[in-house]
C-alpha cells in the first residue's frame, strides 16, 4: 500500500471521530514507523484543544486503528496538537492561518532573500500573499515554499501608548529608592540585637 493511500485510509477512519468530538484533523503524516495525527479545534474556535479532548481522541483513534488495522506492520501512533507555532504544509493550512504572522523558507537556495516573514494576507490553491515586515507585499507560489510555520509572539503586548521594550520610569525610581540604605540612628522603630551579658 502506498503512503498516500495509507494516509487517505487513515483520514477515512480518523475524520469521523474528530468530527464527533468537534475537532478538526489538522494533519496526518507518516515519518518512518510513526504515524502522527495532529488534531485542533475547529477553525474560528476560541482557545485551543484541551488535554482532555486530546486524551479522549487518542483512546478512540487507537481503538479504531486496532480494529481496522489500516497500516501494515508495526507503527507508533502519535496524536498531538499543532502547538503555538504551526507547521504549514497544505493549502488548507495556509487558508486557516490568514491574518497571522508566518515565516517562510523558499525552496530555491539562491533566492534572495530565502527567508520571508510577515502577515499572511491571502492564500489560495496556488499561492500565498505576505505583507512583509518591511511593508512590501510578496506573492509566493506554494510549490516554491520549502518550509513555513506560524510565528507566536512571546510575552505581553505593550500597554497602549508605550513602545515595546521601553519600561516605565516609575519602576526604575522605586528600584533606586529601595537601594538607598536606611540610617538606623534616624529610624526610631529599628530593632537592635540584644547583646549577651
């Protein structure tokens, strides 16, 4: 059985289970002896997949695969979520992530630049459109993409009116005041250790 027909057979078994759990089959791939099934919440859902949902899906999928035996030989089943930074391999992946920041590595090693990062503004069956960090728009054929993934912005968002990386002057003044030692002779509430007699 070819790898493509194995994946199609896996989709036929896994898609109904995911649908019953209100989940989406984000990806199914085979890497050697490992079958990785990536599940996610339905597109447009608030929040991500929970550990309880993933555990239940794993048990149901494992039982179905044991019953149907769609893969010849031994394999390891891995049921996972796509994580914060999602690999983009299919046109459906790109279409789902429109509006998010992504990074792309082009297939051609001579491309200049080979790596692009920006907001994904459009995606169809043949190409994606990026609004690059520099402000330019770039259309890239999906066949020209070697690797792509979403980019998760770590850390809190800056407060309104404050630029990223700048700290409030109030914090630095408090730290400076805390470093000034108190003079115990002027502080009537300070305690002194009792000297042994």
